[in-house]
C-alpha cells in the first residue's frame, strides 16, 4: 500500500495546483483520477478553448494551462493513479485514512483533499442488453493503455474528438484497418480530425460507417462480433477483438456521497472561514466540488482554496512544528529528490 502525506482525489487544475502548494511545505501528494488523463474538465470538455480569467495570463488555452500546472508541480514528484475511481475512504485507529479505488488499489495518508469537481467522469454507455457481459472482455469505454490494443481488430463508435482521435491513432499505429461507426454524417470533432479520418479512409486504413450504429454484440466469453445497423441498408456482422463505444463522459458525484460528508447543492459543505475542511476532520474539499456561502465555481477560486487548505494540512501532519510562510521569490523552489 502506497503511503503519502496527502491523497488528492481528482487531478483537475485545482488538484494539480494543490500539489505545488503542498510541495512548498515539503508535503508529498498522490493523485487519483477516474479518467486516464490529468486536467479534469479542461482536458475532457474544453482543451482547445481559451481562458481569459487566469491571473497573469491575458489568454491561455485550457490544455496549455494543464501542461503548465503539471510542469509547476513536477519538482514535487507527485504520484498518480489514473483511470481508477476513489470508491471508499476508511479511517484507521491511528488517524490515517485509507482510500480504495474501484480497481482495489489502496493508498494511505493522514490527510485527504477532495478536488473532485463535478464528480468522476463516467462513460455514457450505449443501450445494448448484453453490453455488461462484454465489459472488459472486448468492450472498453476508455483507452487507458493504447499499446494493449495493438495487433487487434478494433471498432470504434462515436463522432466526437475522442472517437476520431483514437481512430486516427490506431489507423496509424495498427497493422490492420480500424472500423469507425457513427450515427450521423456530421461530427462534433475538430475539423482537422474529420479531414484526417477522410484521408485515412481513402487510404483504406479506416472502414467508415456513417448513419450507422452497433446494435448487438456476440461472443462466448470474450467479444468476437458486432452487428451494425445501417440506414437504408441491411445489417452487417463484423468480426472484432475490441469495440470502443466513445460517446463522451458525464460527471457523477457518485461515491463521494457515500463517505459521510455533509452534502448541500450536490457539493461538499466546507468551512470557508478557516481552511476548507469538511465535516470530517482531515478531509478537505477544494475547487468545484465544495460549497460555502458565496462560492464561485472558478479555477482561480479553487487555487486559493487549495493554498489555504494545505496550510491546515501541514498542521495536522506536523502538530509540533511551526511553518513560517516565505515568498517563493525568497526561498525559491526546493523540489524532492
Ligand atoms: C465549457 C467550460 C468553460 C469554462 N470556462 C472557465 C473559465 O473561463 N474560467 C474559469 O475559471 N472556469 C471555467 N470553467 C469552470 C472550470 O473548468 C472549473 O471551475 C474547474 O475545472 C474546476 O476544477 P477542479 O479541479 O475543481 O475540478 P474538475 O476540473 O472538474 O476535475 C475534477 C476531477 O476529479 C475527478 N474525480 C471526481 N470524483 C472522483 C473520484 N471519486 N475518484 C477519482 N476521480 C474523481 C474527475 O474525474 C475530474 O477529472 C469552465 C467550465 C466549462 C465546462
């Protein structure tokens, strides 16, 4: 079991900035996120949109801000458990918390910061009766490790950025062609990606089915075949090893509501007059996931909350030490070895 000073649940902008602020106080952090990438809403919903209200940046792309936050946190060597949802929190008699993920991974720390935003991003699943029989047996809703799919016959469903980006990736990195199935003829994805898919289709690297959808799955144990319904054409059955229905992710507060925390307006109530601690001492909530009088769901507000929360975390972890705030311009950045 991994032991650290602070377990941060949620690797969005606020969780990432908390690593930096904790690092300045010599506290080590480990982040857990349900999605396989860092960045929260900025990565999942609007990576190419410019943000105009980050202090000191008249404009910055959301994806760029996340890259910068990762760079800023890197001297403090945070650990990451990505693609796993924090499911349970148990308090031990010695005062430590153990966080267990949906994959059974366990982490231990005396302090937890929940930076879970609107909740964990969960895949939107297609309505196929036998779907659950094939989950993780050929049906995957996220690409955690693309290498694991190389050499396999892959079909992807969806018309957004994620579906097209992965179709392009596998068309360019796999020996056999990739199938792409989309319900309509228009796409929500970036124009560049749509053009790239059309080019790869001409080169015979993508089998493209528009006005079509996967309606049934077959296989004894693992998935071996999908059935595709097409507009004005007969259904077809195609042999596959992997089907990736990539219909986007929607946030769900989910397990956070089972941890005994005071919840109001679908968010965790915290004490904003002190330190953003929840009703459970040692568990803080920062960023979009918390609520208090006057709360604004803005990135810069989350950064402020993270900064104050780690001050209190330091006192919990080092009850006998005093911390004197020094400017970074004075003390510089002393990262971890
Ligand atoms: C289209 C759009 C435009 C926006 N524009 C702006 C803007 O211009 N300026 C601005 O300040 N704000 C803007 N926002 C709001 C801003 O994105 C949020 O305030 C910010 O993302 C909050 O950051 P966060 O780190 O608190 O949470 P998020 O970014 O929501 O990240 C939370 C992370 O926690 C993870 N998580 C949750 N529960 C669990 C769990 N149980 N286990 C594991 N992981 C979990 C989620 O998967 C997610 O990755 C915008 C939002 C949207 C949707």
